[in-house]
C-alpha cells in the first residue's frame, strides 16, 4: 500500500479534529448516538462566514467533510457496528 501524502495526512487530521470537537460538543460517545438531524445541523454551521473559525470553509472544502464520514459510517454498517447509516440521507453540496 502506498503511504499517504503529507497533504492527505493533514486533511485527515483536520477532519478527525473537527469530528472529535463536534462529537464532544454534542456529547456523542458512540456511533449509535449519531443521528441524521445532528449531521444536518452540523453541516448547516459550515460557511465562509461561520461564527466558529473551525466551521469556516467554502463549498469545495465542505465536500470531503461530508464524504469521508459518510464512507466511515457506511463501513460501520457493513461491519455490523451500526444497524443504519445516519449519513445516508446527507448529500454533498455542488460547488
């Protein structure tokens, strides 16, 4: 397997930090605690002018923050850690 590039590693670290911060803010301890409404609310916070600096991002930047957790949660369903994927109804935004 090819090692990840530095920029890819930084992107995943940034994503992981945002997810940890969001989960801590919401009191989420387990995957089963994640609900679609929570994901929609979280995505609704993202914009170029967001109140919190960690949520300031453009549309193109937001898409990985939707697609990577979606793939992770889909994998969790396939591994039978979850019954249903809470991100299945959350769609990527068009730039």
